């Protein structure tokens, strides 16, 4: 999403509201721990409860927030629901950038490791650079 002058302020506000909700979903340390665990592979809410030591309802709420923001994908296996990162490469890049901006030098992103799941529909680095260059040209 490029931010530039828009004739329809309501449309721009809607876009920014969605973007704010996305960033807000990452604004809780427990949700970041969930993301970190999902870099290791798929988890059920029960698995995440064991990792975090929080109530099942609390973990379910955090997972729902991340899912609603588009960060998680899920699939059912029997009665269990398994969660994975929807876009692990992009999420790792975002965390690395945030780490750099807050002065941690990418330490948290380094702890995440490489995602264990390859999503064939995700853009590669060259495609992302092209998008970044196009966004800069629009400004």
C-alpha cells in the first residue's frame, strides 16, 4: 500500500485503519512469542498454552487476533486445529526491520530462525525490492 494523496479520504482512512490493526496485532509480547514458536512449525492452541503458561482462553484470543490480522493460516486435522504463519518470510523481514529500528540489531529476528514452511505464493526478495522501488517512485 502506497501512502500518497488520495481524493477519497474515507478510502485512505479505511486502508490506514486496516494497517493499524495489523500492527496492533503484533503489539503484545505474548503474540510475538506465539509468532516465534510458529517459526518452528505448526502448533495447536494446546501446544502454545504449554509454551506460554497462559490460560487456554487467553492463548485462543491471541491466536484469533493474529489470525484476523492475516498473520496465521490454519488447517484442521481431526478435531484439532493447527496454526502456521501465513507469510513466514515476510513476517521475519518485518520483525528484523522492527528490531533494527528499535536498536536491537535484529536479535529477536535471529532467534526466530528460518521458517520451516515454504509458501510457493510468497514473493521472493527481488519481487519485494521491485515493489519497494515502485512505492518509492510513487512518493
